[in-house]
C-alpha cells in the first residue's frame, strides 16, 4: 500500500480565475477566498446574473 496522500485538486476560481483548492480544507470552494465568494454572492443578490427567458405571447394578449 502507498502511504502518500492523493494529490489535491486545483480548479479555476469562478470570480478571479486564479487557482483554488477544491477540497474540504478550503471553506470557500470553488472560490479561492472569502472575497471572491462575496463578490459572486453580491452579483447574484443585485441580479447581475440572469437567466434569459423568451416573452410569453399570452402575456401580451392579456395586457392588451
């Protein structure tokens, strides 16, 4: 049996693009820091991230 630990996975931080440890040791994963996590949360809270939707034609007829 090998006594070496498995290599730790590093991913790209969604906010800054820097390296981020993707492991239980990083409480902010997948972000690299608390700052990057808060920047992302702030964007969601201010509705900077949106899911595009097509207008429903039935809504136009109802308001006419």
